[in-house]
């Protein structure tokens, strides 16, 4: 049986700083001026591209995500929810009714038709963005060579939130990881080992 040979990556496509025992295996791409494809992280990505990219990878928990992909996505969500919330408060509150009966509305504000529509829109958007938010956070942890199970820190109030925020802000792990996609003679593989005798696949989340 003939042995399959896998081509070595070019120095143009991957970070050159890693010089360890696996230096000949595919590493992190550094194409910062063009889209490297959905299977690879995009370092140096812009705001609009990062926001749309998260929706394009709506349910993809494998692979990596750069810091730009993660933080631009969350900034976009914050801006959209803030704008819709401000519109719901400014345009959706029935101020005439509130001023006529201020003692009735102690915990909530009376809404008009616009307020109801905007409130439902904000709720629908938040629910719709939960899954891609989890996916991009999982891929961001992969980019630091950590499993997505670290997202469970979110269940630990305050301390867990701060810890998780620090992990998500960590720099890219420049050596190969089991979450990388290696382009080989047989196509794309979710593992970065170039040896034909690749290890047994492991869970990527």
C-alpha cells in the first residue's frame, strides 16, 4: 500500500514563529488582507466582516476565531441592542398615559404599538444571536488552545465571568492544535497533523 504524502505549508500562509518539533505542520494563517475562508480564522478582520462572518458560521463550533472575530461580533450586538432599546424607550413609551397615571406604573412603562413591536424585535434578536455568540466564543477559546468547555465558567457569577473574559482576551496560540483545519492532498481535515498516522479524532467542543 502506497503511503499518502501531505504537502508542507508555505511560509506565506502560516505564522513562522513556531519552530518546535511540529514546525512542518499547518499552523495559524496570517492572511490579514483577504478572507482566508470559513475554515480558518481571519486575523485583522474588520467590523462588518466579523459581524457577517459569525452569522455565516451560525452553528459552527469547530475551528478557531481570532480576537477580532469575537470582539467585533459582540460590539455589533451591543450597538444593535442599545439602539433598539433606546428607540423602544423614546418612541415606544406612551408618555401621555404615564403622566396621567404615574402611580400605576411603578415597575414598568406603558407601551404603545411601536413600543410593543420594538420590544418583540429586541427579544427576537437576542434569542437569535445566542447560538452564534456561543459558537464564536467556543472558537475563540480554541484559538487560545483551550476547549469550549471553559464557557461553563459563565455559570459562576462574577469570578467566573471575569476569568472567562480574561481567557477570551488571550493571544492566539501559534502552534498547531487539534482544532485546526489542515489542507491536505485528501482535502480539508479538522486536524493539523501532517503525518498519515493521525491520532484518533477528539471532540472539538
